[in-house]
């Protein structure tokens, strides 16, 4: 079966449980270095859960979906880890990995199976989500797996000491949220916002194993030190003409409006049939304190030759209020797209979508599965995780804005991954480092022997 078509019908929950990718081909132009290859097993992480984040000293932090204690069935068994990568003391040396936390799972009232990258606050605390674990009552395949959790890791007070984990919130039931997914985001008041792939109390057609069609939530910090964080569900997705299975990676504008994407829903009578092709949505805060948030679907994907379908990651906002993102499939070749959404020119008007690039499944790659990033010049960077040629295994690409209004965006591939000891199948957001270098993770590849195809890597690309 064609893997691109097969993947278009897979739910995010199945994507979490299985590392399912195809291949891609392109001409390498930039220099790539594998900074670390995960080894898996109980002593190291495997399958990075998202990208990486820097601290001021140049250390990188991230999470792995698996690896660590093998007590977290039924998904994978291993509970997942959080890691630190420290740069070499001398140029050309090796980066040093340290596991700063190993999740223990629901049996220990801990979180399990990280399902996002990390964000970092000014004090050096790290925040992320796990798909399972916590104290919730969700049952998966007959096992008390928990409904997922939001966690914080605080740095040691003394050099070389242990990091301290705190579960900020355990989703208690599927109705409140189930399988948190994607990076969190802070607002100016210190509140955290995120999404759950399932749960939320609405929709009944999204998955036979998981309840409901997903939610967006807000976590407010305690008013007194040591108090509990307070969760509020802002929207439960209903599928149908509404979205379904939000991807996380939300963004906030200057008015604290929330923007994001859903993998499914939106148009269940179209090309995608039951399940829908996905949406871009906006959530507006209430006009009065304690009121309800208001959702608006800005775009419903059609997954035809003129439009993308099934975005797997969040979106970006530029300085003019336009949104940018990528879809797993759809477009002229049905191998995915990069799109923009321009805000209405008149009050009450519709957002206008433009497909900036359609992937061809060959040298350009296919199936982008991560968010895009901008550089200071408005150039977009992203990755593709799929393709039709088996000699290459993912690439990093960039798109240059047109020099004239209405012109075409330029496109080129910066690097093509080769698998084996090299990286393979990038599916996480990129981040810029010093000198314009690009850093992120791949789901496979590297030297790890305990995982078929490698346990994943952290990589750097130099311009």
C-alpha cells in the first residue's frame, strides 16, 4: 500500500503508538551533523517527542516518547524521558547527553509517554505534556493508562544535582481532556495553553478506542506558592463541520486570541469522508470575566489538487496577522502543501487561503508533519517526513518570499537525510541557533541498535 495514502487515514493516536513514515529524496546542499543518536532501551530515550529548546548556556533540551522504565503499557511499554545535550568544551568535540528525568507511569502516579517538545521559562523551568499517565481514570485496551498530564521540570539548586518534576495537572477523565498533544504556550500572565487529541466531551466518531474529539485547555498558575494549577477547558471539538483532533502547538496574538489546527473534522462530506480533512481555527477570549470562549473555523481543508488536507502540526503568525502552516497531504500532487491564510480585508469577511507550495513526492519530499519557522528575513523553513523514493529519508527545506506582491515563493532543499547512522524522518519543529544554524530531532536513524531503523537523533544543519 502507498504509505502516503495510508498515513492520510491514520488518526493521531495511532501515529503516537506507531512510528510510521515513508521516505524522501532531494539534493543535499548544507552541512549536517548528528549531535546525538538515541540508544533506546531502559538506559536511554528513543523516538524524540518533539523538537529541542536552548538555554542561555547553549544546552539543548527535549523529550523522547519511549525509552526509560519499561512499566508503561499498553503503548510501547517504555515510559519516556527528558534529556539535556551539552555542547562540547572544544570545537569539534562530542555533545554530551544527560537524562534529566525518566517517567515512571501511572502505577507510580507519574506521567508517561511524552507527546510534545518542551518550552522554557525565564527561571529555567521546562514544561511539556504526556499522552498518558497521571491520576486520571482513562482505560486503554483494558489497562489503566491514565488520561495524560502536564508536567514541569525545575533545575537543580546545585550544579550536578537532580531536576525536580512536578505534575501540574492530571486530566481526570476523558471528558476533561485525553491524550495531550503538541507544545504548550505561555501568555503574558503566566497561563499555559495546550490541546488534547481526544477528550473534551463532544463528538463520538473520532476513534473507537478514545472518547470524544479533542479540546483546547488553559492552565492558570496558583495564586500562592505551592498551590494547585487550575485547568479550564476552553473548547471541546465536535467534528462534523467543527474540527477534530487538535494538533497542539497553539499560538497567541497580541489580544490573546488562540490559533491552531485540527487533523480532522471540518468537512466530512468531502474528499476525506468520515473523519474530515482538518481545519484552522481561532478561539477568542470572553468579553467578560468567566464567560465562554468563542470558536471560529477559519478554514476547512478539502484535500484536493487546489487545497491541502490533514495538518499534523500548528501554525505560525507573521507581523501582518497572516497564518502559515503545512498539511500532510493534498495539493497538486497530493503529497502535502505549505499554505498561508490572510486575515479578512473587511470586518466580518472570510480568511483567504493560498497554497504557497505543493510537494511533488520526489526530490522535494512529501508529507510535512511539523510547523514552519521564520528567519529575520521572512524566509520559511520546514521539513518533510515522507516521499515516494526509498533512497532518502526526509529533508529540511526552505521557502523564500516573492520579491513582488502576488509572485511565487521560491523553494529549495537544504539537506536530505540518508538514514542508518544519519538521521531519518524529521517530524518536529526546527529551531535556530547561533550563526543561523538549524537544530531539531528525527524520529528514526542514528546508531541506536535497540530500535528498528534507529532510535532517533538530534541534528544540526549549518548554512
